[in-house]
């Protein structure tokens, strides 16, 4: 880094994205991308005119896409905010609502602590319970920005809506952000509570269940007041935060909702199949409502297992944090991809026992 960088930024521990290798072909089970392509309606929606119109700025209001999402969820357009990926919304939330401090789980999405440190926010990282679940009682009456991924990452566990509502009710003077990046794989969304509680901010993404990680499109559902706050920051930083092509693809994606529901069900089915097979190989697998599994073997080092799989051109995600270093997070791909991974694990474990 240069000597010109502001001092408090120099000590930042950046977020580390999952590997995106270019040197060889891998079965990528490390970044929770969908194994399926977008719907045909999305694949075929772009026309030559869309490319030619890139000379023009995109619509900063995103009125068409907002209206489609509002109709899908039964809310008003004023309750929808759109952004260049959900990470931008998380960033804005820490910026806007973290002045009294922030609270989130100790083991969760790594960007929360990065954003807190970026904006010099004091934060409390609360340990998970012994079974790696969030105890909702730890978040009651904190009077700070509360951020909970539900389902949580990288563990995959989801808390019921009644617990989320208790957290919201007990913190009336602070924003409660529920990050629902993985909710479509079996979780229970909190967005219906936005009509009841004006301090709830639900953040979602097109990256996982909508098969559009590369398009960078996220959205939030919240009260009119919170959406206005986010819009205020947007218009103070980057009014044209979503490009024309992504907006067009996003509109077609919402129109093809049935396709994505079907693909989510396929992923859930393969997830449960993979969980059963992993357990038969001696793995402990945490219950998951996401498009991934978090697993550790009773007699095999987690990092070594990750490296052995990588040597066989299969990528999973390993974390070096002490409490979870024995685990690997395994994205759910197609059944064919999971079978290849399971076969590789059989070979690795068999070699260890010889």
C-alpha cells in the first residue's frame, strides 16, 4: 500500500473472496454459485438495441424492476431498494445505522466485520452456541445495529421467524438487518414483518437462487423511511448504481420466478442427498437451509481435506478461523458434480486408512 492511504484504512483486514481460478478447470463448490444457468427468458432477453443503448445512462430510479419486485412480494415500490449486489446495501447499512455500534454473530459472513472496521464502528461479535446456531436471546434489547444472516453463512442454520420477530420487537430504536442471501433454499423470510416494524431491513440478492452472481444485483425490502435513507446515500455516491444490461436481465428474472423455484427445489433435494452420503462417510454435517453444507470429518484435518480435493480439481471453501478450521463449506452443485466430489472423498479417506 502507499504512504498516502488514510491511517485507519491501513489496518483493515479485507474480505477474502472465494477462489476464482483461471489456470485449469475445476468443479467449483466454493462460492455458493448456482450450478444452473438463468432461465431461457433471461438468456434470450437482450437485443442489439440493449447493447447500443449502453451509450445512455441507466434509469436511476429502476422503476420497472422495482415495480416487478414489489408485485412479486406484495409490497409497494417505495418498499424496494436496488443495488449493485447486496454487499453495497450492507455497506450502506453500516454507514447509516452503525453510529451506536453493531452486533452480529462471531461466525458469519466475513464482510460484516470488514464494514464495521471500514466505518470505524465498535462492534460485538457474539459466539454461536455449541451446536453452531444463533441464540436469538443474545440479540434482545441491544439498541445497536443488529445484523443476522438467516440462514447463516457458513454454517447454513436458519432461525424461525418467531425468533427474528422477538429481536426486532426488542430493539425498536435501532435497525435490525436480516441478510437473506440464502433464504430461498428452505429458510423463512422476514419481509412480511416490514409492514409491522419500521426498523426491519431485509437484504436479498440475485446471486444465489436467481443464478446471477456475475450480474451483481441485490435488493432490500423495508419501510418507506429506511428505503429513503438508502436512496439518499445512493444519490450521494452513485445514482447509476445498476447498469442497463443487469436491469433488463433482472426484470426477465423476476418474470421467470417459477423456473427459479424449481431449481431451488432441485438444489434442496441434492443437498439432502449429499448430506446423507457425507454422514455415511463419517462426516458431521450441520443442518442447512442454504445451498451449501458445512461439514467436518471426525478423523481428517479440514485444511488437508480441502487441499486433497483441490488436487483433484474440486474446490470447496476452507476457513482458517480456529473454531471452524476443521470444517469445509461445500456448495451444492448438480447431482453429477456432487457424486464426483463424493467419489473423490471416498478415495481420499480410503488412502488415509491404508
